[in-house]
C-alpha cells in the first residue's frame, strides 16, 4: 500500500468516526424530552457540522494527492 493511500485511509477513518459520533449525538437529542425547537436547532447544527466535516475530508484528500502531506510545515 502506498504512503498516500495510508494517509487517505486514516483521514477517512477519522472522518467516519466523527460523523458516526454526530449521528449518535443527534439521535440521542431527538429521543430525549426536549422542546421541538431545540431538537430542530440541534439537528440543523449537527447536519451543518457533518457537512463541514465532509468538505474538510474532501479538501484534505486533495491535498494529500497533490503532495501537500504536512500543510502545517508551511507556517
């Protein structure tokens, strides 16, 4: 397995763990006895965070493929 493939796999695994956490958190909030507006607000927030996570995942994969392995090294 090439080095890039391993780095991409790690990024995907971490992102999937985060997304699973967000889904679990949302499911727990929806099933608790909270007001509907709070449930809707928290669900929208978690969907936004999940979308952001996917966008960051895609950008990081592009960076790895371009050879930008350590983007913090630039600063």
